[in-house]
C-alpha cells in the first residue's frame, strides 16, 4: 500500500494540474537567487564606498601633515640661506624653535657643497658632521637632482 501511495503521489505531482504551481515555484527560486545576488552586489559596493571614504580621510590627514612639515623645512631653509654664516649653536636654537616637539623629524642636516656642516639635534647626530655626500655616487646624484629641481 505504501508503494502504491508513493507512486500515486509522484504521479499527482507530475500531473498537468500542478504545472502552474511548478512554474511559480521555479520563478520564485530564480527571483530569490537574483535578489540574493543583487543584495550581495549592493553590500560589496557599500563596503567599497566605506573603505574609499576611510582611505580618503587618512590620505587627506597625511597630506596635511606632510605639507605642514615641508613648509616648516622651507622656512628653516630660508632662514639658513639668509644667514649662511650661521654656526652650530645658532642653527640648533633655530631648529629647536622650528621642529622640536614635532615627532616627524628625526634629524636635520645642512650640507653646503654636499658636506654636512650643521645638524640638529647635535647630541644625536654629532658623528654626521663632516660627512661628504660626494663620496657616495647614489646619494650625490639624488642630492644634486633635489638641488636642481628644488624639490624635497
């Protein structure tokens, strides 16, 4: 009897009367898959937009920091170029006013003719005084290019 009921129920499900129900069920499955796919696309686009926004904010902050640091250094360069006879004590005092408290600067060196004559902070970089960049071809080339283009 159980076999007969199983055969009857499977025949009934394949009956033409159930054809519209199968079509609706198929359309429902396809619609569900399509909606799920669209939801995934929208979610990934929202995530990308959030990441772009965060990266843009970080980029903007970093550009601001770098720009302000460059301006500080340009001011220091202008002061040194106005007073080329500046000694180590005067350079340290001026550099202290300009860059101390700013953790972005590890050290500053003044190297006329690519030979380091002034450094700040002197305590940390005293051994750099007298360093001749002309003796290192790679550094010499980069320094010369920076001097010509006036680009840091």
